[in-house]
């Protein structure tokens, strides 16, 4: 299990550094206003209207950088800083979340696949803690140990698959947001470059998560293959 904790530590550190960089970028671009003078809520509503999406509501969420699109109740929840903010950061984040709403409307294949995997991923995450408890209490030997390794390999495989599928979903939402902001004239030139920079660092948090999940899956896969050679 030492290898597991080493991998966990390395990618926890990477995630922390990327997250800190994202917060720094968000703080920087939150101080730079846009020529349009529109806040995040208004940007989101205009983008949804442009695509003819009238059944999605823009609401204020809670928590810093908690912005997300909920396909179940069809809401774009923006954190207070984004909802009320009149800045490059707020406009780019609001447009990005609306990009997910556009994906939903157009039945974007990767978003549909990710949504179908959510129950399996949630189940995998819930049972992983019990599997690790079994490993820690000395059940890693014999047939029982092999079963635990198989279960961990499968659950981390599911997590890795979900994380990898998330990448094109997030990058596509950012591309849709940037294209609309440019085409609509709300953010061009230096403002558009700032939005692109901010969204790129947001995407890097998903890249770090995906790499961590993939490496963890490969670690347990190698342990499983090694146990078969014993």
C-alpha cells in the first residue's frame, strides 16, 4: 500500500498547485472589468437566449468557484462572485457553464455518456473506503486479497474512465463559451485572451484529476497482474 500513498501524495500536491494557480488567475481576472458591463448572470442569460434555450434558469449558488450546470433541474448555478461579478473571470465562467447547457440541448455524445456513468462512479467511490479498510486490516493475502485488488482495480477503472470522458466535455464547453463570447462581441481582443487563459487553468484541474485517476487505476491493475504471477 506504500505505492498507493506515494501516488496519492504526489497527485494531491499537483492538484493543490493547479488549484492554487486557478484561484490566482480567477482573482486576477476578477479585477479586470469588461467593456460590456454585464455581470455573470446577464452573460449567461444572453448566451442561453442566443441558443434558444428557454427552459434553463440562471440561479445564484453557494461557495467559491462552485459554478455548475445541473441537467436534472436545468439550472446554471453561479457562485456569488460570478453571478454578480462584472469581470473577465465572471463572464468566462458563466459562459462556460452555459456551454454545458448547450451540450445538453444538442445531446453532445460525451456529456450523455458521462451522465450515464454517474451512478456507477458514485457507487465505486462509496465502496472504495470499505475496500481500503479491508486492505488495511490485513485482508490483502490469499483469495480474499485478490478479490479486494480486483474490486479496487474495477472501481478505479470506473473513476479513471469518468475522469477521461470529463476532459472533452470540459474543453468543448470552454470552446463553445469562447466562440460565443467572441462572435457576440461581448469579449474580444485582450478580454478574450484573458477569458481563454482563465478557462485553460480551470481545465487543468480536470486534467490533473484525470491523470491521478488513471495512474491509480494502472497501479492496482499492475498489482492484480502481479498477484496472478505469484
